[in-house]
C-alpha cells in the first residue's frame, strides 16, 4: 500500500514522490503487535456479530496463540474487544469499534509511535537532539501518516467484507464459523 504524504516546511507544500515512498518505508514501521491487532480487528469485523476463540483466530491468521493472547488482552483492556468465557464465549468487537479510525487503533497498540529516537524526548540520547532539522521532518511525516489514517474507520475498510481472498474464506469455513 502506498500512502501519499504532503509535508509542509516553511510554508511550502512538498509532495512525497513514489520513489521517495520507498525511502519512507525504511523508517515507518509498525510493530508486529500492531499489524496483528489490525488483522484481528478486520477478521472480527468480517464475522461480526459472531465471536471467535483465540485458537480459531490463531489458525485463520497463522499467528502464534501466545502472541495473540497478549494482543487480545491488550485490546480488551482498552475496550476495543469484548471477551467472554464459557461454552458460548469468545472475542468480538466492541459495539462502537466500527466507528473508530484506523489511526486510533494504531495509537492503542503504539502509543508513542516514535519514528526515530529524537521524537521520544524522554529516551533520546542522540547527540543532535534539539539542533537537527530531521526532528521537524519526522514530526511532519508522522502527522501526515496519521492524517491519512484519521480519514478511515474500521467500518470503511470492511464495507466489502465479503470480497476477501478465497484462502481466507476457506480458513474461516474450516474453523466452522
């Protein structure tokens, strides 16, 4: 996926060209926890209002169960997911989750989202901190990244939830949903 970013420096707008996007990929990186969180939310959105077990999700998304358990716990603690135990238990999306933006979901998993060390002022040991023009550029890049993701909700990206890959559909069916 390509994200078109527009940076504003000194009152001038600069478009990020396609070739430059490859350079941006080198420093814009989501953790696997965030990646898996987004996949989990999309999967649960596809099968909503049905619930799924962690084992079902792990099998469908090919994620280690232990790692997924930590993600589910974190998302449930932040009231993004509902969890219940017992025979009819499982995990499902909170009622308003379809209305939350993708940016909000990412911020839940990556609260600081420091692209580089100098953006995390509390833990910065960079010798150039406070004297470097890159700090402003990276701050603008982070803002542009979230500006794009603030425009879409989980509901928006799930509008065509029935148009997923056949492989994913087969995995969901094999887990007897």
